[in-house]
């Protein structure tokens, strides 16, 4: 059962990595190469998240900027704790870096979607924090 789950996770990772990290990751055969590709995919997602975060933060009043900072720090704590939990079964194994980075990337991509939605808020939208 563990092998099947790991294989499914790896298959999903590979398809995401091909899109996110380019052609060099399409043919990754070794665990070391897969780890490098997972790191590239995470780096791309993290850069996009940071860019969206800064764009959105600039649209907020000072009080809301502070609230966003607190929320983002809490999200980082959640992301890390959730990924520690979700990757515990492979902890210490050679596949761990790939699975860990896949988890971080997935959570980061979800946060990107949240920030993209917030960036689309219009003034007066009650579902969104007040914009400047």
C-alpha cells in the first residue's frame, strides 16, 4: 500500500514538474534529479506567491497590511506543519525531499489562488478586506 501511494504521489509530481520546471525535468530518472526538479517547481511557485503577496499588500490600508502579514505568517506555519504531517511516512528516505517539496508547492499553489482571488476584489466587495 505504501508503495502504491508513493508511486501515485510521484506520478502526480512528475506531471506537475514537467509543466513548472521545463523540459529538463521531463526526463528526470534519478532521485537526485527529481529532487532538483521539485526544488525548481517550488522556487517558481514561491516567487509567484511573493509577487502576488506584495501586489495585494500594496492595495491595502496600513491596518489591513498588518493583518495580512499576520495571516501570511500563520499560513506559513500551517503549511510547514501540514507538510511535516503529510510527509512523515517518508521522512528519512531518499524520496523525502521530493515529496516534501511537492507538498510545499501544492500548498503554495493553493495560496496563490487565494491571493489571486483577493487581487480581483473590487471596492465595496464585502467578501474582501477594504482596499485603498
